[in-house]
């Protein structure tokens, strides 16, 4: 995720999601328009790798945090509800998502993660990802922007 923040800083900001046009979930042309910039950043902060407490604090203090996860397992790809935990979901980080919150459900701690695979995936585009064993590597590579 830090590469995206580096790009935003280098290009002087980022437009709104609406300015990009509809999300298509496929590779294609980036519809960046430098005349419609909505926000800029002065830098970014990398959360210490594997530090669940620091990731919680970053979300609480700064809002959503970009995280990299292992999204390669079929159980993840076809997730629909509940708290997701798969002991095979490791730290082969291959997908960026947004950690927007955290909580406890039936005595199990979870991260509230917003995915980019549309609202038809998961629970309206979100997943409750177990905090157990750094499931899917969620706390391994987390970054948040410092707004200008």
C-alpha cells in the first residue's frame, strides 16, 4: 500500500472515487485527472510489522489503514459472512485492502476489512477477518497516509 501513497504524494493529490468513474474490477486505464484533486498527503506511516496493538491504535487514531493480505485461498475468495479464519491463510501478501475498524463478536476479535471486489463479494464488500495468528498476514504490512 505504501507505493500508492508515494504515487499520490508525487502527483500532488488524488481525485474522488467518483471522478475516476465506475469501478470495473479489472485491469485497464487509470482515469486520473489532475484538475479534480480532492486530497493530498505529506507522507505516510508504516505500522510496525506484525504489531496488532499498533494497528488497532492507528485505526482508532487515524481512521482507515491500508493493509496487504493473502487473498489467494478459495475460502477467502468465496467468503460470504461470519468471522473468517483459515490456518492456511498466511503471509504471502498479494492483495491490498482497507482495515476500517475492529471489534469482538461472540468473544472472537476481528478486523473489519473493506475489499475492492465490489459489494457483491463478502458481506456487502466487507469481511470480518479474525485477529487470531495474524490471519492472512493482515498486520504484516500496514500503512496510513498523513493528510496535507
